[in-house]
C-alpha cells in the first residue's frame, strides 16, 4: 500500500506541498463527519438527514 501511495505522490501530486495535502484530507474527513452526524441525528436543530451513501 505504501509503495502505491508513494507512486501516486510522485506522479500526480508532486507539485502540491505536504501541508496542502494534509489540509485537503482534513477537509474531506470533516465532510464525512458532517454526513455521519446527519444520518445519526446528532444535531438537534437539524434532526436526521442524509443517507449512508453521503457518508461513503
């Protein structure tokens, strides 16, 4: 797996700095968390919304 990731980094992401990559991963994680909160109804103001596909 790490070899595959290294190949991706060197071929497609070589010109993007590491800090930006980490921030983009954090952004995607935050979106997944928001979707999970929606399907479990953990926000009392919004209730239950979204689908499991939104989390995926």
